[in-house]
């Protein structure tokens, strides 16, 4: 079987048939990407190919020479056709410093944003990268040495969608069926030219150490280590698919989704066949580490949960209680230091609606005659004569105090919420209204719905009140 046939067969098997497709080839100028161009150029059933190159300006003169080499190849190659060439140059170090990210991470983001843009503008179906079987084995060993799950040890996926700023880009890896040795043999046999990156030879980089030192030792045990890994990787991908099926079933049947949170019944978790495996995979998508998930489940197994415990990831907060877990998306929680000013001139308007659509906050104010108030309604009424504008609306903070209606002394709002049995997770949506540094109202505002909890006793209506304001 020719290499072209082998690659076509591999692509079909992994659900990205190349026939009649337009393919953008990500090209560095190294041997891997140059043989990818050469092989795909020889497959007649491919509709068209294009070349994309990112110059990250990390190797000074050599980076520019790489770009010029690929550009010249696109214009003058042995296939006798002018291949569309798309390139871009970045000051990667400067961008990484400005965005406070690692060079590796920012280069990845820049690369895929560029690929997505070019693909969209030129109607390419796939972006093909030159990752091969040896790369996949290196990736698996690297992750295994650091500690990982199925997704880490199964190696590089043949096909995946990657999110960019604007859209998804579909990445395919046609060379994953070939070893590095097969690639070099093909390049030499076909007299291909390529650029060498000297950094690939130094063992100060961990992946290079795996490539040059670890894999040769494994090949002494099994000369076909790489090809054996190909079968292992396929089996692990199938296992991963099975695991993801169970995670999706968990999300459909056990997870109760609400607007800003999701709840999980502890009794249902105990019914799972492998709780640690399924819960860790589910919570991994929410930014939680395997170590955190073990801590969460250990208290469940030991039945030691008494008080609400909080676990935090970069994107979510998980509150665990004896009967339920509550998962809240952090981006939907407003910064506790954020304040909204509410200035109302009741001489001009009898009513006023404060609304912040971004954070789904809505609060109604209506001037009332104290003699006409319906105290049976859920609305709360404040003595308008005592208020000073502008009012401030903000999240409650630790240390906040006020005098709840019916009491004489100040009470810590945290203790007040505990007395009312407000769940820990719901306290993220507790707000206070402030007039001249004094808290006058405490309530819950969630998804534009207002639940008043209590007003300050000093601002209640009395027989001398001339004007009142309804808050709901």
C-alpha cells in the first residue's frame, strides 16, 4: 500500500474523508509539514490545498528564512502548480507580555485564530497539521509522567474542533498513521527539502528528552513500540468515548440546571458505577482538578459532611451539602466591590425602574401614600422622608450590619442570612441598598426576580411618615 493510500484509508476510518475537500495545511517548513504538502498534493480526489504559515519571530533571522522558504515552495514546486500561500507575522514575545500569558499558550491562540480566519475567508473544509504517530507517543508519555486520565494517555486525536475567538476550526492530522522514521524515509526517497530547527535536537526540552532518550529505551523492549501504541491509542479513544457517553447521561438524568446554577442530588451520585471517574470527568470541564474531586468524594464516602463546604475553580464554585451539591458559574457572579448608583427624583416621577441587563438586575421603586399601602403584599416599604439620594445597590459583604425590622440592635448580615436559612450558594445573589452609608434594605436579586428579605428598622413607616417608597 502506498503512503497516499495508507493516509486516505486512515482519514476515512477516523471520519474525515479527504475526497472533494479543500484543505489548509499548517506549515512550519520542517520535514513533517513539507511531506504533508507533498503527499496531499498527489491525492487527485482532494479539491484544493492551501498553505498557512505563522512567523512568531522567536528565532530572529531563522524565522524570516522559514517564511521565505515556504513562500518560495508555494510558488515554485515540483508539482508544477502555484499553491495559495497565507502567512502572518507576530511579535509573540510582546503579545505574551501584554496579555500575561506564556509564549507557548499565546502562540497557540494566535495560530488557531489565524487558521480559522483564513479557513473562513477561503472556504477551506479542514486545517491539516503534520502531527505524526511519534508525536502522539511522546505526548502520551509526557502526560503519563505528569499524571493524567484517559484523555492524556490516549495521545493526539486524529480530528478535533478547536475554539477560537470567532468560531470553531476543524483540525485534522492525516500523518498520525506514520512514524517519524517513515516520514524521513519518504522525504529522502522523494528528494524533498525542508528547514531544520536546531532546538529540536537539544534535550533541555522535556519532549525532546522523551524523543531522544526515553522512546529508544522502550524500543529495546519492543522495536514496534510506536505502531503498538497506535492500536493502544485507538482502544483508549474508544474507552474515552464510552466515558463521555456516561458523563452526558449523568448531565441529562442527574444534573438539574437552573439559570445561574446546577444542582446535584447526593443520593444519585451514590448510584453511579464509578462515581470518581464520572464526577471527575464532569467537573474537569468546569475547571476542577482530580485532587479536588477526590476530596469532595472522600467526605461523601465517609459521611462526614456537616456544614456546607466550598470548592473553587477558575470558572465555577461548587457548594457541597449533605443532600445536595450546587454548582455556580463564577462569571455570572457580580464583583462584590461593584456598586450601582440609583438617583431618583420623585418630584418628576412617581415610579422608577433600575435595570442592569448585563447582570440581570431589576429593581422597582414606586412612591406611595402611607395610608394606601397594602402590607399584605410581598413588596417592602421604606420611609421616603428619611432617604438620601443617590442610593447605592451592591452585593453584601462580610462585616455588613443593619438593624432588621422589629429589632433594636444591629445584626451581622451573615448571621441574619444564617437565621433565615439562606443557602450558601444563594448568598452570592444577596444585595443591599445603602442610603448615606447605612444599609436600608436587604434582598435577593436573581435573574431579574426580587425577593425582599428585610428593611432596616430605622427606615420603617410610622405615624409621622408623609411619603413612602415601595421596593420590589
